[in-house]
C-alpha cells in the first residue's frame, strides 16, 4: 500500500474508492437493466436496447478497471510522483464524470439532493467527495507525504 499517503487519503483511495468501484462493477453485471435505468433518478426500468445494455456493461467494466488500476498503482509504489500523477489523472476524470452527469440530469436534478437515488449519490456525491479529497491531498491539506525507506531501483 502506498505508505506515503497520510491516513485519511490512504483510507479513501486504497480502501473506499476501490470497494465503491467494485460495487459499481457488480451492480452493472448483476442487474444491468436497473443499473442503466438508475443512472437517471426517477426513471422506471424498461427493457434495454442492445446499445444501452452494452454501454451499461462497459461502464461497469470501467468501474472494475478503475478499481484494479487504483489497487495496482497505490499498493505497489511509494514514489510520490507516481501517486500524485495518478491522483491528478483521477481528479481530471472526476470532473468529466460530474460534467457528464450534469449534462444528462440538468441543473435541477443535479442539485436536487433530496431526489437523488443511490446511483446519483455515487455519480455526484461520492465523486465530488473523491475530487475534493484528491485536491485536498494534492494541496497538502492532509499534511506532508510520509517518508518511507529509500526506494532502490533495480538495474
């Protein structure tokens, strides 16, 4: 595990986020119709077209991929540059994820916290939490990176 991260970001990025992504993957493959319909709060599940089904399954696969990449990167390196660049890339993707959700839901549904379903909480609430935590870490709000034993590169 990336021992350089302060406690809170380490908990968020090495435990909570991968678990949430695995949950997204499982939700998409176990009940694709409900998963697709729940992307927009208040939509009743209807039979999916082949296009909608493949897009929902591919989204689930992206969640699974993100979990594997996060685990692969954050559990295998203590190099600050690698960790920071990974989190910068994730922060940029967070903005894209929030933008895509906003474009489809529209302003009224995007800010209607009372009307959010579990997927809206994930797509908006949890993504915003991850983004703020990433920016906070990158800005040093959680303290300095921890110093771990020197990294020796193999020849």
